C-alpha cells in the first residue's frame, strides 16, 4: 500500500551579521535527529495554504512578516518518511529579528560557511537557497531586506560581498548600483572612524523589484 505523502514547509531565513551571511537554525529537542540543528519548519495547520504556513513560521521564529519571502523549491528526498517539503527563503535585517526565547527547540544564527551537522539533508536546502539568492542579486533589489532604511554604499557592498563570499571592486560596484536606478541619495551623512563623512542612501522601493 502506497502511503500519502505528508507536506511540510521549510523556511531558510538569511541575515547579515558581522559581515557574514548567516542562517537561522533550530536545535531539535525530539526524534528524529534529536540534538541536531535544522531549518525552521513544520506541517500546515488546518485550512492553511503553503504561503500562509511560511509567513506564520517566519513570524514565529523572528517576529517579522513584512520582509522578502519567496517560495524556493519542492524537495521529495530529505528524509525516509515519504514526505514532501516545500522550501521558502526569507531575508531579514538581524537587528529587527527577535528570536523566540525558547529553551527547547532553541533558535540560533549560524554562518552559512560554518554550519554544524544538519538534520534531514538541510544543507542541500540551504545551498539551493544560497544559489537562488546570489542569482537574484543580479536582477532584483532583494538586498533591501538585509539593510536598514538608510545605509552607505560601503555597507551595501559588504552585504553583496558576504553573500558572494568574495571581495568586489569598489569603483565598479558603485558605478553599477548607481546606474540601476534602485537607490536614492539622501542629504544625510555618517562619519565612519577617521574617514570623511559618507553619504547615506535608501532604496526607492522597499519591496521586490525585477530589473
């Protein structure tokens, strides 16, 4: 007899902390994989659709809902229970995220390039989400969700460098970003150490735009 697959939602939640791309993980407090870390997720509630479940899970874990969230991929082979996991990924500014203060199923940020051993082949899901994020930076403004309302071009560049894990040429980066028409130069400036005051910028739209 063929069993009916169970549907679960996973949410890969990225942020930038300390100029590193990090992902939110949950420390599992029950079998299977008790004691391992995993991507936040769960089954759909009664009457709930996939998008609603993803928004609920994101809000439960970070207290946020008005951030960039996108359906990523449907995985069929993450465990041996004939389950189907629909993965999403979200981008949050870490200072706005309020992690749930739980003793059990404890949440924590981990550098994407220094992950612990994960349950349910979740490393494959995170790698897939990272590739999608890197691709989207070429043709969308999704970086807005990782930054405060006002930021310097240096801060914006560090976000891109954290995601691509490599240094970018400062002049070429600034020329490209300013040519895309996504940013507004403000009259505000900020002093960074001994350097001259840097101009603050803002995204013209803090919602998803495809170039």
